[in-house]
C-alpha cells in the first residue's frame, strides 16, 4: 500500500538520498545551498513550493515537488509539478501515479485550473505513465541559462 503525505521538516535525511538520486538520473548537480534553501521553502507556509513523500511499509520511497504560480492566461493559479522521483527498486508499483494524483488533488483544493510538467524526450518509462494521466501539450520547451 502506498501512502502519500507532506514531507515533514524532520525528514530531510530521508529525502536527501532520493533528491541526490533524482539529480543523478538527470545528470544534474544542484549546489548544497540550493538544496538547503529548497527544503526551507517547502516548509515555509508563505512559500508556494510544496513537497510530498510516497511511503511503502513506512519507508520514504519517492517524492514530488510542486509550485503554485499566477498565469497571464487565467485568473486562477497554475500548478507546476517540477520534480518527481521514485526509488529505482520500486518503480512500476504505482508510486509516480500516486504522487501525481496527489498533486492533482492539491491543485484542485487551491482552485488551480491545471497541473503541468516537463520531462526529457527520451524518458520513455515515465512518458508511458504521463501519456495515460495527462495530455501532451504540443509545446516545445526553450530555455536560456543566464
């Protein structure tokens, strides 16, 4: 059975290895000070950033981070699902779906009109799930590092 709940401030040491695993998967290196700042933001009620954990048998096995923000296309907020990760050993057991559905529920509760995210084009395993629970927008993502 999968349980989804907000990560508590005290769970930093349990979350950190998963966060590092996420970075390895995406071949990214996020500085420790950014990681620390993110953790503080997740637990500050004045911030629009949130973190949920997925638990199996009481063990943290995955997480999702999401952010509420304004949009010029609606008077309602949007919800950006920024990071989603499940331990490689338990993939295929519904963790990703449960985390995404929990973000859908949180977004509905906040009257958001949509939840959206991006992934790498070659992330075929994740895209099989995403194709079943959301619509491909057709937009192409551009980015310029500054």
